[in-house]
C-alpha cells in the first residue's frame, strides 16, 4: 500500500480512524533521519499490536515564517529544491517493496501560506495527499472567502485543512490567542467546505515556558457541533494526561514534531559527549579543559581506557555521520511509538 496520494482514498482512511476512535498522527521530519525514525516507529508499533498497515501523515511546512522547513531541508536554502528532495525521500522510503511498504503514508503540506506557497498550493499538488491552507492571519471573513475559493479549486485533488484561528508561536509575546468558539467553527466549516479544521484550543507551537491551558471541553463542544474534523497544533503545550485524551475530545489529527526533534537531538548530543575522546586529540581535549569548556573527566584514564580503546584521538567509526544518525533515530523512535499508543493506534488491529 505505502503512499496514498488519492484524496478520496485518504478520506476513507480518515473515516476509518473516526470509526475506530483514533487520532491520526502528523509528523514533520525535516531530514532523512526524521523520516526513518517515524517510519521505523510505525513499523515496530504496528507489527507489535498486529496492525502492520497503520496510517500516518508525513508533513512538511512550506515557507511558514516560524519554521520554513522546505528551505531548511537541504543546506542550499532553496525552498523548491527542498520540497522536491523531501518528496523524493518520502517516495523512496514508502516503496511498496521496501521495509516500510505496508505502512499507509499520506503526505501533507503544513501551514501552506497563500501567496508565498502558491508554487506548491496551486502547481505542485500531484504528490500531496493533503494541504493546510493557512489563511489564519487574515480577518475571519477574508479567511473564509480565501479558503472557500481554494476548496472550490482543489478539493477534488487534495484534502484541505483550514485554519479557523492563528496558533501563535511560543516566545513571541503575542497574547491574543483566543479560543475558537463553537459558532465560529460552525460558520467556518459551512462556508468553506474544508475537510478538516484547525481551531485554536489554547495551545502554542513550541511552547516551553509560559503556562498554557488546553481547552479539551471546547474541543468536545466544537466536535459535537461540526463532527470529528479537528486538527490540533501545538502539542508542546499539552500535559501527558491531555495528550492521551485527544482521541476522545473530537481530535482526528494531531501535529507533533518539536518533542520528537528534541528527543532525537538530545540523544545525538549525549552520544557526541560520550565520543569526545574518539573525536578529538588528547591535546584538543586538554585545551578545552584548560579553557573551562570541558571537565577533567574526559582526560581520566578510566574514560580513556573504557570508552576510547586506551587512546584519545579521532576514530572514523566514532565520529562519522552514521553514529549521529543512529543516535538521533534511537532517541526519537520510542517517543513516536509512545505517541501512537496514546493516540489509540492499537484500535487499527481490530
């Protein structure tokens, strides 16, 4: 099965998730190792619970100001090259004959910006399953008009996810962040004809410091009025208990990436610290100790003999990219598997 590019087929998958009480995961890997980690997690979890063909969304942001992932996907900074590189790698990993060939993967453009992302939104939809048409920075009535016009043009080709309200970025100092009302959601769905909606439920992207509240009661009220169409962004704002309730709050799709990126990065850095004596010469390490950058443990004989084979000097097998890649994947994969569990994915086995 692997890649699902047909919108009608994807709508069937979403309906299956609704009927089974599952909230679908949407992950935003912005590098090859991220794609591997997410697909390894899906394969491992699915086989463990007896559902080897579980569905998920692999997603990438366009030129979205907060995280322009298509620019970041390669070191060249070319957004359209980055988009094509992402599509090519997704296609490679979802080959039906490959190791992840049974996983049902849907591709998604996240936070597609009208105007800035028109190259994708209007002209490069062929290999996308779904797009978020993000007109949330416009006044509400203009948002509705722009989104409805986009749905009219492209609903036959892709699933359209619309943004009722803007979800702010943590740390910006913006304080509006008003929770979407039931009436706003009803009007938006009726007037635009979107497949899915992103309401503001109190969360923020990449939240870490400010005290936030996820309005699960409002999610249930909106879902009760418009159906299980809700997509949640800003899962960094959620407590573990909130996260496990999402599937019961009328949320059909959950965007998660910051926590996964952090888990992978922290694992990678820990591995790099373990391998300091296999990456630098003894003279390099001593200079960093003298400068106060490192502690003396990296020069201790027990570390040298136990971790570094008796000699502090660079060793290719310990500093090449593969060792960082594997550490990143090992840190991220368990978190993705835990998310699949908490979003109710075991139900796909029934």
